[in-house]
């Protein structure tokens, strides 16, 4: 495999810093959630909120912290950044669907304790993951088409 082929399979240069910023944001949100005193609550409790907006629970803080750490790790490689974007899309689309149902049919034993602000955040993250994943994949395919055109000439 030549160096041109290796470079064409890595993600675009702009994607890695964007993924790093997403990772940092979620890591900060996860850490702030752990510092919230009412983290151990279960159900829709509004007392334990992070930044006065997002809810805090053990599971939600685990997810946010893990997404942040994985984002920082994925930002080290271009292909990892693209995979991370697709995982963000699938994972947060599922979390948004769960969150909408959980907040619409509020049950006191909800272990994740999401609210509408969390649903908006997760929905926007899913959309960002989709857009970034498509843009990164299209950038790779455009580079591969250019490389194939140069090799054929």
C-alpha cells in the first residue's frame, strides 16, 4: 500500500479537532454530573441538575463520561474520528428516543433520569454525529476518486 493510499483512508484533517471538542464537552458534562450532590437519585428528580439544566444520575454520568473519553481517544486517529461520529449518531439517536418516551411517560423508577434538556442535547448530538460522519466519509471517497484518477492517467 502506498502512502497516498494510506492517506486516502484516513479522515479529513478538520474532523479530528471537532471530535476532540465534542469529547471535551461530554467529558466536562460527565465530570460536572459526578460533582452534583444528588447524583444517586432515581426517577425524575429536578434537584440534582448539572449547570442548572441537565439532569444527573449515575447511568447518565457514566454515559457522558465514557462518550467524552472515547471522543478524546478517537480524535487521535482520522479513521477513529469517523467511526466515533457514526457511533454518536446511533447511540444518541437511541438515547433521544428513550428520553422522549421516558419524559413523556414519567415513571418514578426511571434509572436514567433524563429531562427535556437532555433530550435536546442528545438529539443535537445525534444530528451532529450524522452530519460529521457523512461529511468525513464523503471526504474520504472524494480523495479516493482523485487518487484513482491520478493513477489511471
